C-alpha cells in the first residue's frame, strides 16, 4: 500500500502542476495589450509604462501569486521520488 500511496501523491502533484501551468498561461495571455501579434511581441510600447488599475491590477497580482505557487509545486514535485 505504500507504493500506491506514493504514486497517488506524485500523480496528484503532477496534475496540480499541469492545471497551474495552464491557468498561468491563460492569465499571462489575458494581460497582453495591443492589437494582434504586434502587442504580444513588444511592438506596442505605450502599454509598457502605465499604471495598472482595477481588474488589470488584480489579474497582475493573481498572475504573480500563481507563478510563485507554480514554482513551489514544481519544487515539491522534484523532491518527491
């Protein structure tokens, strides 16, 4: 039963990491400004130096927290053998 429990924990952590990765990518893509590919790849310089307000600020902070959580889960996954 010990091996099955370890396998279940590892699979659960990997599933959590996969879900966090997908949500993190979606959050980053929601933050891109500008039209088309130009804004995504740095063509729109006006959105770089402006203040985030309201929902945009909340999404930015949520993305940072999600990235930190993703790194912690990745570290835990690497420590489990």
